[in-house]
C-alpha cells in the first residue's frame, strides 16, 4: 500500500503491481508516483496561499480568492 493520499478526495493511493504507477480508485486517476507527489505538494501550497489570502482581507486578496475558487471548482467537476 502507498502512504500517499489523493489530493482531491484524500483516499489512499494504490500501487499498480511492481510499477511506479499509483491509482486513486475513487477519482479513477492513475499516474507515476512523482506526478502524485507534485499534485500533493501543489495542493498543500494552494491551501497555504488560500489561508493567507483569507486573513489578508484586501480587495486584491478577495479577487485572488475568487479566482482560486473558480479554478478549484472547475477542477472538481472535471474529476467527477
């Protein structure tokens, strides 16, 4: 079993036989372990940026939050 979790649904990723491919059975996404690691790292960075923008409170932050929300909403629709 993999220790990595899907950055979209938080389900544990399953390794495909002896390859370096991992799959999220819930989202039906398969990729190299390095791709998953980068997706997880990017998701964590996005969450940090999101939190910082929420506490900033400026109009520029609100615009950035709206753009991030739009992108992540579209991303979730594409996965399902």
